[in-house]
């Protein structure tokens, strides 16, 4: 670790917070349906969408109807994306003449993109046509992120309203999240990326002559447009297999820092917007500070682990001062590679600018643990906020038990129904991750997909199911996931991680919205100060560390001990 690396990390995080505060005011206005500076341009477009689809924007929905609308929309998205992939050989904009995507891979990819996971068991530049990349994958990058925004809006309204039978209108929230938040930001970031050297073209490839005089065909395409929403929507699915480590996705250090900023700014802005929506900015600030503490802790641990280098290489005379550069791009270095790894797994983005499989054991533990926590620090677009609010409810309940009071959060009493729903949501992650991982280590065909045996092989499997259940999408790339077993089980993990989690969350939104709001009293536990932040961090660490401790001990911890003893794994 050095001062330059720490300064790079501090600069990016400071830029995120500086932009997130004013952006939160804009998002809060969009959430409330209030006029904003884009209204003169976008309101006619918004109204046209409502007329075409038959949506009455003034008609709100109960939590149950809201949930049904979200599920119907997601099923329609799955079917359309699956059809695009299976028929891409007969559709236009296929300059390389790609064949149809195999059925199991098309299933996995369709589930992946409608759930905001973007797990990719394929190389985009050799599998997907331009039409599928643009009309299928990029469109769902917008829509899956906007769906997450909508569900977060619903839960926020649950806390902001009192004795209300409704939580909003899903179609309105989806439209506004896309039109006012994601689309304008993506246009700006895409243009900046083009200026920095990221391709944006309908050509399929270009031919180059190497220094030796050989001819080389280089894949290109509409990269910048997908790259922008990939990060801003915390999607993560790259145009190229190497993702943001590819020079056409991120050519230099400036584009690298812009991409890290892009994947963090909306989740942090949503935390502040929550405080504005409940008319107490301190509440959002406390959530944002907790997110930042967890994120920075992970970044510093990963940076420390990677900056120390590989002791096995040092023992044979390799200079450890550059740090562990295996799997990292020289144009980025160790510091921003560690920041990207912690940020992409602290959110549900899953994009990578280095190969997490090549991290040192403790360095690799950070992105793994971030995902086992549910990628809530600061979380995906929308998903991070509602995931953190679920944990806030659990933390307040624990505080109430300790002092013998009925727990309250923002004036809403937390009773048995809300706690059952919160725990139902929280427990879906360990059930999926540990259940599918346990089945995979017992199946020989699943073990055949591993690049490494022993504890690191266990980490590869655990990472895959943590990533997909959490709707993250990054991978320890040593696992070959494009098999019928992994395409199917990882697809199921993505489905359960998204919908089995969010249905209880939306039920909580309806329950809280229907409750009366009690005024704060002298006995009310304050949820905006350092005590609450500390309690929330304690609940996060204890709740998730205890659930996964045996698996982590057998994986990354054993790897670290073996490496310290001078042995490979």
C-alpha cells in the first residue's frame, strides 16, 4: 500500500459522494412525481408511453398488484430475450453470422439479464449478434435496473406513508426510473467513454496488421452504449469476455475511474434520496455512512492483501514491491483493481477490471464476502437500498429486544409480520448459496468444471452461487459454468435470489404503508446517529459471518494458511 494508491481510492470515493448528494435530490423528485429540469423534454414522452400501454399514472396499486405487475413484466422480458437469442441467426444485425445460442445457455442468459445479474457463461464478441447485444442485453440492462429502482421506491413509500393501501404504480415507477434517471446518465457517460476511446459502431470487426506483419481480426461493435448502462445500472455484463479489463471497454486510467464512479454513484444517491423521501435527511445519511464504512473496509483489506505480493513468487526471487499483478492490468494497477473489485461486489454490478480468481486468498475473500452479504454496500440500483432497509429493520428489532421496547423504525412499529418477512428474505441467500454449492461438490460432473482442486476449487463454486444468488454476476473464472448443470442451477439461483427475496420486501412495503406513523418520543431509539450505524454494522457482520463461517474457513482461510506456509493450493 502506498500514498498514491490510497489517494486514487480517496479521489474516486470523494467524487462519488460529491455527485450523489445533488443526484439524490433529483431522484427524490422523480420518486415523488414532482416537476424537475427534465420535465419539459421528457414529460411528453412519458405521457406517450402511458397512452400506448393503457396505463393510468394516477391509479396506484396495492403491494400485491404491484408485485404481480413486476413478475408479469419479468416473465415477458425473459421470453422475448430467450427468443432473440434462439433466433439470432435469422434476424438482422448479425455481421459475423453467429448461430443460435444453445437452449441451456439462452435460458441462463435470459434469467441473468432480467434479474440484473448479467452472469455470462459465454464470450460476447463470439456468441451474441449486434441485435441481441443492443435490443436484448442493453435494453434489459436498463429495464432490470429500473425494476430494482421501482421496488426500492415502493419500500420507501411504505416508510414515508401512513395508513395507505397503496405503494405506487409499478409501470409509472419503471417508466420514470428509465426515462429520468438511467437514460440521461447513460447518454452522458457513453459520450464521455467514446471521447476516451471506447468504440461505438455497427461494424462487426476490423483487420489490423501486427508488428510481425500478420493479419489480425479484432471484434468491435456498439460498446460504449452498453458499457455506460452496464455500470450505471449495476448490471455488469460486458460486450467482451474480458469485461472492463478489455482495452475497448476501458482504455485507460481515466475511463477506469469513471466506470468505478458510475457503478457507485446511483446506489449512494438512493441512500440519500431515501432520507429526503421520509423528510429526514439524517436517516439517509446514516444508511450511506454505514454503506461507506463497509465498502472502505473491504477496499483497504483487498488493497493490503494484493499490495503485499505473492509470497511463493517472492521466495524464488521475484520482487514483491509491485504487488500481486497476476490477472491485473498494468494500466490500472493494484489500488484501483482492489477498489473496482470491492465496488463491483459491494454493488450487484459484477463487472471486473481484473480477474478475481487471481487475487490473493484474503483479497479474494473481500468480493466473496461482499456478495455473501447480499452486495448491499452500497448495493445494486434499488436492490442495495431495499436490502439495506431490510437489515435496518432487523437491527432495530434487535435493539428493541435488548432494551425491552417495541421496536420502531421511522415511526412504524415492527411487529411479528414484518420480522417474519424480513427473515424470509434474509434466509433465501444462504439456502441457495450453501444448498447449490453443497450439491455441486457432491456431483462429479460439476467438479469436472473446476480449474483448481482443494480449497480454491471450493471457493470457485461458492463464489459462483454467491454471485448468481446475489444477482451480481462476477466470477472466479476458473469455473467453467457453460454446462447443463451450472447453466440450470445458476439460473435457478438467480431467479430465487431476485424474486424470492423481493416478494417479502414488497409485502413489507405494503404492511408498513398501512400502519399509522407514531411521533418520536423520548423512548424512541434514534436511527440516525453513530450508535445506530455501529449496531447496523454489527448486525451485518454477525448475521452473515456466522451463516457462512464454515464455508469461508474451508475456502479462503485455508488458502491463506497454505500460502503462508509456502504451499500451493
